C-alpha cells in the first residue's frame, strides 16, 4: 500500500509526524479521508477527531479541539491547529 507524509502541528507542538496509509479528518463539508496521491486541496477543519493509519497499520486517534486547516498535496498533508 502506498504511503504519504502527514504532519499535524499546533503552535509550539508537533502532534504527529510520519508516513501514513490514510488520514481521516472532519472538515466544514463533512468527514473526508486522504490517501497517497490524493488530489491537492485545502479544507477548513472543525472540532472532532483525526485518525491516522500509520505504515504498521496502527490507528492513531488525535483530538482536534477547535478549528484548523488541512493542506493536501501530492504526497504530503499538513494540518495546522
């Protein structure tokens, strides 16, 4: 399965950084899942949960306590909280 790089950060803190198979986030238009090679886009995030499936198949649950933004590019996703 292909992977992509995920960075989730807030001011002064790296919440998650690493390679992943998938990333699920909650945007203003609803829940979406990102995979390797996803079309580029930017989405505003709302409070909820993020789920990262890493290269070992482990799922990491990360609480998104307030609004944020996600930028998806060819093989990288950056989430700023």
